[in-house]
């Protein structure tokens, strides 16, 4: 392997995590597995839990952890080896927040105000011709940034930026001092309610006690229900040892075969196990040199060693091998007793396979079953785990086989390479990077070793090209810095190399960082007062290294430190003081020697006060104490008795008494305490009110006394709740009462009089028409003056209601002729009476007057209806009562009728009458009763059902008759009418003749018939034609009239042969 590559590995301590972790989801313990290193992170992530620590070998690691399937209360546990490292702080809940950044330029400084932008730069001469030493001036930008504030004198800028901010929970951890697992202090935080799947974050800050070492700190978590020891014993402790030892931890000896001269093969890990017996010439091809030991059956390396694994203990053997041949009994490496017999641990090639040889008294050979790959490098590993008695064999970090084996006897101290200690059994091949451990390496550690070394072996043969071995150089040694506390470092370091420059690095990563390629050194955390020594290294691409020590001294800040008070001393009592300090890094504020909170709002009494601020950080500041004396004087504000009314006032009153004091006080009335702002109902008197302030220290005005006068009041009483006069309708009852304005005062009495006659309050009054005077008198007491006639009221009874007029026995619309008289019985009613009152009746325009009798009636007959027209005439009845209220009743009428009824004679009609008996029928235009007389005979009444249609039938002789009809209406208006007519009888067809009729036979010519349908009847219309008949009569000749005949058929049956009745008469 390349020398510089291997040197770099040791120089930078590439740690390969070798510890293991117990995985557990309570209460079942899972199998033991290692955790994984990836980049600068160490993590474990299985089906149960997840823990990740980045960067795991830093003084500021960030930790993420979660459970995958379990929820419950957890305790965080952080262990420390305080000989190596000390805790400084713990933080959680990362979030974005604004912070103030500061930068101090130690070189050239320039800035602009619009925009606000500053640049720090360096100018230097750079050689452009080595032969002539010609140079040119160059400028290198070291830092530039926008700013909020700038100071050109100190070349300082500040600005705000959003950054990750963590909450400080350092005080939430408890401490147990107990030696466990190599750690002496254990800090734990209890009762975190963890939900499955939720990631929790923690950041830790450390301070190194030594630069070396590897077993520094430890992180894990456990159930809250268990102690740390219980969790460890029960396997319920999840943890990672983040800053674990490198893969050379627990190593006994390691040989890298890099020597090219001398007689000793160095053990790079321990000079006590160097190998001095070398039968191989160095620097010759095929022998030791150029980074490998090529044995080729030609030599041996051996010596006695100490500390190699013995008896039944853990061990590991790891080396690179390139075997040229494989045969019997080829010893590669091993240790045994000096005689070559007995106890041993050896790795051989035998029978074509790798063998492991061990024994107590008899040699025991264990075949791995794995054949070597000839002429090609491969990494061979033999691991023994004494806990489980397991011997395993690995090639290139990959498991190949294992057997159960126990080592019970010492293995010896003679260590040999190439042959055994007896110089037998030569190995034909090349080996490199040989290591012996007194522990069993983990699979992860084997993988890490393989990955770190495999690039030195190409296609089965090792390339030994030394290349560039010249270290880079500093252009100038890094300047020591002297800065003020609170400022930042930004220092450019320049390095160069004759071939190709690679990077910058520092060892002090707890506070500083350096640009990997820029070389700008800046601080990553606040720098405290003190001196830091920083080892600055520069590397070229061949991994050649140069270093320089840089000194940074942080001096105390001279920043001013003072107390701020929001008011100017002296001030007056009652002012609120806000006391604070300008310091932002922490301080304690005192008032007269007692601690108060910064920015305290203080309400202080009259006195002189001493405010002192002392900075917490006395190391980083020179100004650490500030004092201010503040004076508060008495307040001069008034403290008076205040009334809401001006004395004197009249009773009754409820004055509001208060004080304008702004601080506590006591208010008195006639030496008795009363409540402030109290409305007091006081009697007529003179009162003394006094106010005394409670605070007699902080106020100058503390007392006031006032007199208040209340005079007697005047009594008032309202009759029926009003004053003056009022009128009441006759017949109305009213309660006469007075309404006292003063109720509950036993000293006050009221009396009421009606026309000087005493009456009780609430007396019912219902008198005759007239005027009455009501008076109320009063006698006062302690608070009122007596008053005569305090209320007077005039009460008047009057009649304004017209009489009520009725005609209770009169039938409305009675029929009368205008020649008849009309009798009326009129009833009149009125509360006021009818003294000298009369009834005036007007029907035809002439008033007729009648006295009202003692029973309030007007009974009389109206004798004059003359000149009234037919129809309804209104009966107007007027009556005046005693108070001359006039009433009218015009709700009745009399109906005048002077017209006789009109009669119409419906039958006889004035033509021949043939029906027997004969019907007499007349109609009238109004209700009438009718009679008739024929030929001057006696009168006969006609019958009627509605008094409008009148009928009667009578048998008449054949002759000419005159009938007169007479009709009277209901009031006997009469009318008559007469009619003349001939009555004769006519014979009918059919056998024989009747009395006075026609008897005989005649022929009828069949007529033409037209049928007409009328709803449910059929009407046959026979054509009007002279009937051709032969009449046989012994009287004489007869003639036939043309005649229209209608036949009504009950059904639709039609008969063409019909019987026809007809009339004939003599010529």
C-alpha cells in the first residue's frame, strides 16, 4: 500500500466504528448488531429503532432518534468520560430564527451605503517570473456581505440572517455519577412521550479535556420505568457509542512493511513488538520493501512478542496475501512456543486450502475449505469469538466458513512470518498490512478495513508508485490574531504546492472551520476571552502534509454597560419606572441590593433608590458593573371632598359624595365611615364630610373637610294624579283620591275636603249636575314644611248625552192612506230628566208637539197625513232633555198607499167559451182580495194562493154573458172590470152525441203528418187543410173550420191512422 496513503490514514485518525448495539423493543431483546458509519454520520436503522448522529466525532453532534413501532415514555441518557470530554449544553426543537452576525476585517476594508455592502480584501505581490523575480500586485477577496450597521474604524459590520436556532434544555437533565461502560458521568432527561414514527432531535455541545483518546461520550434511550442499570441488565437500552475507537483500537501489533532499510521490521503500533530476526535483504525485489514482504520461500521474519492473544480469549488476524503456489504445509503467519512444538495459533496453506492450526499438547488443524486465489491479492481474516467459541474465516471482508473451537492453553510468544519459528514450512507468496487484535473484529470493521485498503491492490498486484512526496508550503505563516470579544474571525491562509494543491484543514473544529479549498479561517461559535492554538494543515493531491500553529487571542470587550431608566431623577411619586440594562449577554439587576427582573415595571414609593447592574460574564467584558441613584418625591395632587350638588339643597335629595384622591382614602360623614361615590338619602340637616388619605408618606395633601346643608322640602299632593279642574259626565262614578309625593314619612299627614266637608281618600263620587271643590291640606314633619290647600281641584258634573228615543210597539212601514190617522207610543230615556220636555214628531213637514209624561212616554195620534205621497215617509221624532240635549229617532217609516190595484182578466177572453164548467181567472199587480158577478147576479169570491192570481169555475148556460170583477188592496183601494162573451157547447166524434152536441158520422181525409221530436215527447203536426167530411144531421147543414191539431205521443211509436177531435158549427 502507498506510504503516504497509509500515513494519512493514521494522521487523520479515520475512525471505523467497531462497537456493537443492543436492539430492543421492550420487553423482548433482539439480536446484537453493529451500527453503520456513512460519511461523517453513524447510525442504526432496523425494524425497531432509528438513531443517527452527525458529525459523530464532533464537539457539536446533532442526534435524531425515533421508534418504528412502539410509543411510550422514554428517558434520554448521555454518558461522558470526563477525562476525555466535558458536557457544555443540550438543545432541542430546531427552528428558523433571526440572529445577528458580526465580521471584523483584519485587512483592507471598503463599503458602500447604497446599497449597504462591505468587502474585506487582501493585496499581495505574486511572482510571475522566477528567474527575474518579477512580481505583480494581486487582490484577493476574503469576505463580502451586505450589512445593517458598519464601523469603519474597527472595520466591523453586522447583519441579520435567518439561521437554525435550538431551544436550550441543558437544565432539564439530571446527573448520576457512576462508573459504567467506561463513562463516569451520566445525564438523563425523563418522561419524553415518544410516538412511533416521529423523529426527535437533540444537539449536544462538548469541551475536550485531551486531544487524544477515543472513548469520549455515549448516547442512548431507555424506558422511563427503569433505571440505567436495570435497562442495561435487561437489554432495554438502545445506544450508540458515537465517538468510538478506530479500527486500530485493541490492536496488539500492526505491520505495514514500508521500511526500505535497517534490520528491524517495525510494528507501527507498538515498538515493543518489532521483529528483529530478518533473513531477508531489504529493498531487493522479492524481499521486504516497497510496502510489501515478498517471501517466495526465501526468507523468514520472526521475534519474540508480548501481548499477543493467549488462552481462550478473543482475537483477530487480518492481512493481504498473494500466494504464488498452493501445496502442503505452507506457513503464512503465526505465534507459538519457542521450541516450535505445543501451543500455537497459525494460518497456513495446506492441501490447497487455507488452514488454521492450534493445539494444546497435540497439533490440531482446522481446514477452512477455502482455496487461495493464486497470483492475486486478497484480504484474509481469521476471527475468534470466545463468548460463543466460534472461529470464522473471511476473504475480502466476506464470510466464508466457521467452526466451533476452543483455545484452552497459552499459544506462545514466538511470532514468525513466512516460516514457522523452527524455520520450516516456507510460504511462497507476498503479504502486506498485517494486524493482530485481541478482540474479534465485527463484519462492519472488516468491511471498513477492506474498503480503506483495497485501492492499493490493482488487479491482483500491488502498485508501488511513490509519486509526489514533497509537502506543500505556506505562502506566509498564518498570522496570530488579537481580537475583541464579540467579533468574528475571518483570516485567509494561503498555501501552495509545486504540483497540485489540494485542501486546508484544522484540528480545532469545536470553534473554527476553514474553507476546504479557500483557506479562509472563520469561527463557528462565539469566541470567549482566552487563547486558542490552532494546528493548520495543508495537503496536496498526493496527500503530503504541512502544518503551522496559529494563535488567536480574544480580549475583553470594552463595550459600555449602563442602566436605562425611562424617567429623569428626581420624579414625583406615582410615576411608573421601567428599569433595564443595555447588555445583551446576561446580567443581574439589583434594586437596593435585591434582585429585580430586567425591564421591570416598578411602582415605587417616595424614597431614594440605588439601581445596580452586574454582568454575568465578567471574563469577556471589562465593564461589568453600572449604578444609578434615583429619587422619588412626594406627590402634591389634591385630595378633596366632592359633591354632585351645590349646598344648600332642598329635601328630598340624594347627594353623591366622593373624593378626587387617586390613592386609597377613608370618607366620613359626621365621623362615621361611608363608601366613596355613595348616593345618600339624608334628612333636612347640616352635615360634616371629611376625607383622609391612607398614604400619608407619598402624598402631601392628605385631608379635606366640607359642610353640606339640606333644607326642608315642600309637600305636594295631586288629586287624581292631576291638578286643576275636570268635568265628569252625569251618571259616571269616580273615585276621588290624592297621590302623595312623599310616602313613608310618618311626620307627614294629609286631609281632603269636598266643599269644606271632610272626605276620605279614595271616596267614590257620583253626584247630580253641579260644581264641587276638592281640597287637600298637609302638615309637615322634620323634613317638610306644612302646607294649606296644597292641592285644589274643581269637579263638575254635566249632562251632554242626548235622550234615547224608541217606538217599542210600532210596526215599521205600517200601511196608511194619506187620509188616515197614525197612533204612536214613544218611549224616551235620559239621566238628566225631561223637565218641561216635549216630543216633536214630523212626518209631512209639520211638527206636532206632545208632552213627555211622568213615565217618560209620549203617547198620541197623528191626525194629519194629508198630502203625503205614496211610498215610505220617515217618522222623525225629536226630544230635548232638561239640559237641552236634543235626540232624534228617524229609524221608522209609514207607507202611504192611495192607488187602487190594477186587475187583468185572463179568462174569459171575449171570444166564444165552450169549456164547461167555465174558468174565471184574473191577476192583480198587488196583493188584493177579489169577487165577481155575472149578469148582475150575486157576488162570488175568487180563490187565490198568493193574493195576486184569482180563479173560479162556474157552469154557464149557452148564451151571451157579462161578468164584472171587483178587487180591493190591503187598505181597501178598489178597482173593477167587466167582459162579455158567448158560451155554447160543442159535440165530439165517436158513437152518439151528448146533450146539445153533435151526433152523426163523418169521413176524414187522411191528412199529411209531419213529426217533430221534442225531448222525451213526439209532436205530430198535422197539415192545416179543410177536412172533407160527410155530416148526417137532421138539423141542417154544418161547415168545417180549418184547424191546427197537435198530437202528443208518449213514445216514439207513430200511428198514421189517428182519431181527430174537431168542432163544427152551424151555418
